[in-house]
């Protein structure tokens, strides 16, 4: 799944779960928790690719800097500068993924409470 589609799906599912219906309707909550989990999983796949890319790019940038006769510490600085965009993307996606999983967990608890309440167990 394309990253932008997955991010839009995550945002849409999060908004749905934050709505009035997302607070009290068991079928609605279930559907959107499932969607959010699926979109979040797709985003995590892209996140893993970005993390791999970061490691490879950082190593390559470091090696180029060393081959250009830079000191190891200067080479590390060059490498970190060259991967700043990928690192920023990783941080952003990590926060979005963590937030999504927290919302799924929160909604699961709410879902279980409402289910027990409906059965008269609360």
C-alpha cells in the first residue's frame, strides 16, 4: 500500500474513532479499529524501509567522507547531516504509529467495557 494512502487512511480512521459514534457504537468502533490497525501496519512497513535506508545511507555517507580524508568525527557529522531528511521522516512516522496503536488500545478497552455493559456485567 502506498504510504500516502496509508497515512490518509490512518488519519480518517483516527478521526472516526474520535467521533461520537466512535465512542458508543460497538460495530462502528470495531470496524474503525480494524481499519486503523491495517493502515498502521502498512505505515510500519514503510517505516522499516526508511530505517533500513537510513542505516545504508549513513554508512555510505560516512565512507565517502572518510575516503575524502575527513577525520572520523567529521565524517560522522557529515553522515548525520546527509541523512537528516530520512531521520525526520522516521521520527514523524514513529510518532504517528505509536499514537495510532495507543488509540487502538484505548478503544479496545472502551469496546470491552461497552460490551460488558450491554451484557449487564457492569
